[in-house]
């Protein structure tokens, strides 16, 4: 069955027991529901909203018929329909709640569980590989974790990642994707929607929730380098009237990474989500996720390109030629480990048919132990390796109370939101952290240096204690059938008791959405946001210095279209934010302004009943303005002028086989703020094949994916540091759904 999630959102049935024909089953399931099934030829059905007339508070109106959705009986081999499998339905907009993509005046990308599974994504970089607005700046094997920039701006380190809309700390270690149903990316500034954050975007991980029908799934995979993974996923309901629900997922992976001569990985994670339908109008939820991950022989702070190859030279110069990700360049005994626990709970109460209230809490704790280092290298490959030892710990707490409802004034219907939130982020670092020079050599033949036996001291010093308080309100005015106006304001307070600042400001948002047809919308929006001040990196002369908050302004306009077989969007934007950089004296500085002007184009659809494509392109002009003369007019470091992505799938008749392929193009990027050095652009090719079948009630899916098919060597770059890109990688997996 292919069903638009927006059509059935919030609807429940009592299920079926017994033997039915398809027609009888649909009639029983939909009895008393606002949707109906209409038979058509070829053994299928149309699922549509029933034609009804409803009396509204001030006038009488007919509820329009929504777009028809095809429900088709399928043969033995094709067991899923990617037309629905890759569309995410309603999206989460922070304090604005869940809304259909056409009704949102912002650019949002949704990556579904189906797409993550079929591309065998294991990291945030993998999951967002099809979006041209996303630039990978580090990976979780050659770098500390998977890091991305959106529209040329990196995710906020403290507030750029959410789980189910509430803040967690996640930049120093990857969240395992196996525990999430979707990844939703809000592009650009999200000040009103989520509070403090850098204006590149917000990544919202949507956790797996209890399922109404019993779920039993097993998954196993292996890579060509020798990494093995096993995972299980269970869900269902129990108790009187199925009031209690559960969902649990466990994952284990270990083996050799693609880095030869010492690269190893070992990780384990487990999650549990529960809910209790206390009353028909009252639901309680809770969840917990525990993660432990260690990478040996490759995970590093990065490669710093200079002219001498000495660890005392902090002036950026042209880097060496790209080195394949499979080649070891760091010492095999270096390692990086992260341990994290995420937990949350909340209640939702339907006060009336039109008014709802919720109270939710989420906390997280992450510890990282680093016994890894950096390499300082010149263009000829002469280098020095330094190892660091220490421990950092990060703790977050986030609570939000929200009331939403509808009201009518005259001919205008209002969607109202009122709320308050409180968040706290504390960071701890090792006051006794250590560093040692391991040795020097040339990258053409990396050395085998003696292990100095460093130990990581505990995180015993409080680095920052940040408290965020906010109160917010918004009104979405539905003026007639074709025009929406969104008005909102959020008052944010940010206090850091350790670094001595306390600042508050109001961040407004305003937007207009015009819908000349049910499947088409035009929008324009204005957003202001505050971002927490930057922290100087460990390599800077003023390491760990924390700066005051910055204000960001964003203007965006776009068009969106959603049809049964295709969807498309286009957006133009301008972002103005404070500029941060490291000057010639190796002092990290927050001064001036950076401006990002860009165009985004996206589309996906079925070219034929068997051929599906997803494509996007971004053009970006990001420059330093209103800063020192040597930087004014230069491109913002790490930003490409253009990027393009294309992914396609082709089903081979009724065989159960699907061929897949993808192309990713990334333009050249400057390494530093002064644009004294650049890394070249690169193009990656992916390919794959999967087989799906169903036997005796069990669906089996076998997938083979080859990433970086041509074995391209390339650099990822962030804050003047480089990371080796992943080499050609084979991954074979099998999934059983009972």
C-alpha cells in the first residue's frame, strides 16, 4: 500500500482478526474513518479523503478532497514501493510542530529509513549524500566524527543536533543511525524554531517508536576490509487495548576498517522506546539510547598544511596531493573513543479537538577519550606527527512546554503556538591533558614511531556552563484557501557562568506561503537567530577562549511542488553572520561578517514505472565582508562555489532486483580565511544492486553497495585542517523482516 502519511496522520484502527478479502479488509479498517478506498482496475484501490461537509465556528465550508493516492496489489518479488518509501510525509519544525512540506516556508530535506537502508548509510555524511546543499567536512574513520556544512556553514557544535526536536550533544561522536526512523535537515537559520544555533542548519534525528503491528527484523553486513555488523529490531504493543508499546534496537560492529595496517573499529549500541496510552487523549513516552564506539589507527584531529612540515609552523600553506583513505598515515596505536547516553520522556495531552499540550524533557551525556593527534605536512609530504591525550565530557538538559491550538477571527483561521523552554549545556575538559611529538618523516612512506604510552587524564575542569531560557509565541494565519502568513517571536536568554556573559535578545520570524493549487506553493521567509559564541580550538594560541553570542539574519524565497509521481523545489537565500577565523599570529578571532548568497534546486520522481531519480544542485557565493582589509572579499573558508548530486534506481522487471547508482560533485574550496591555499574539487561515483523477495511471511532483502567506485583520493576540509576521504568500499548486507 502506498499511502501519503499526511492523509492518515493521527488516525488509528482496531486492526483485523480473521479471514477477509482485500475489499472486506479495507472496508473494516476504514469504517468510521475520514478516508475511503475506491477500487479501480488492475486489482488496486485509490485511497482518498471522504467527501464530507463540516460546520466551522463562523461559517460553513466543504472539506476539499485531497489528492488521490494509489493503493496497488503487488506481485511476488517487488515488496516495497519507493514512491512512498523515500517520501517523509509531515516534517518537524521545532516549536511549530509537524507540518506538510508544502506548508513550510523553509528548505527541509527528509531522509527516510528506507533510503538509509538501501544506501547502507552508517553515518550522517552517508545519510545526506544526495543533498547538494550538504558538504562533508570530516568523516568518522579518518576524523573524529561525521561532520557536515549546510549552505557552507558547519552545524553548531553545541546546538546543531536534536533528537525528536530537543537538544543533545553529538558532534564529537556519531549517533548510530540504526536507532532512528528519519533524519530531517532544516537548512539555514532556525532561531525561532529551535533557539541558539549556527545558521547552516539543524539536524533532527527522529527516533524509532513503538509499532502498532508486531515488528521483528534482523540485519547483518560485512565490508571488504573485514568489518562485521549484526543488528536486531523489535517492536509492538501489549496489555489491555494495546495501551503499552515498545521498540528496542541493538547493534554490534567490529573488525578492520578500510585503513590498512592498524585501522580497527569496535562499537555497540542499544535503545529502548516505550509509550503508554493512559487515556485516549493522553500519551506518555520515554526512551533511552546508549552508545560506545572506539576507532584505532586513523581517527584524528586532522592534517594541518604548512610550508615546513613542522608542528611549530601554524601558517597555512598549500597541502600535499590527496592521499587515498585506505593508506595509513597516523600511528597504529592512536585511538579515539566515545561513550554516550541519551534519554528522554514526555507527555502529550489532547485538551480538546483543537487544542493540545505537551511537556517533554531530553538529556544527554557524552564522554570522549582521545589518544590521537595531528599531522603537520607541507606540499612535498614532509610531516611531523603529534599525539594528544585527554578526556572531555559534555552534559545537556533540555525541557520544553508547548501549547498549540486553533482559533478563528472573522474569515481567518489561526494556528497558535505558545511555549517556554530551558536548556543547560556543561562542558568539562582534562586540565592535565598531554601532548608529545612522535616523529617526522614523509607521507609517501609513513613512519612507525615508538608508542610513548600516554594515558588520558580525566575531565576534571569545567570549561563552560551555559543556560538557555526562551519564551515564544507564533501565529499562522490561514487567509482563505490559498494564503498563509506565519508570524513568530522568540525571546532567548543565554548565560555562561564560567566565561562571564549573560545576554538576551528577541529573534523574530515572518513568512508568507501562497498556494495557488493544492500541490504547489510559493514562499518567502525572514529569520533572525542567535548563535553561541565560538570557542578557540586547541591548536590556537588562545585555546579554549569562549566568545560572546552572534546574531544572524536570513532571507529566503522559494517554490515547492508535490505530485503523485514527482516533487521539486527551488530556493534562493542570503545569510549574514559573524565571522570567525585564526589570524597570522595563530590567535582565534571573532570579528567582522560573512555573507552567504545561494541557489538550491532539488527534484525527485519516477521517470518510468521502474526508474526513479533524486537530484539536486547548489550554487553558493560565500564571502567575507566588513572585516580586516586582508580578508574582505575573500571566500569563506571551506565553501565551494557549486555542488551537485544525482541518485537513481532501476527495477529489473518483476525479478526482485534493483540497480542503483549515484554521482556526487564537490567544487574546490579555500582552506583558510585569507584564501592562501585550496583543495581541489572531486567527483564520486557509487553503484549497487539489491534483491527483495517474500517467502512464507518473511521479507528478505540483500544489498550490495560500492561507494567511491573509482577509488578517488580527495581531501575533506574544516577550519584549515584536512581529513582523508573514504576510499572505494564494498558493503554486503542481508535483512530479514518477519
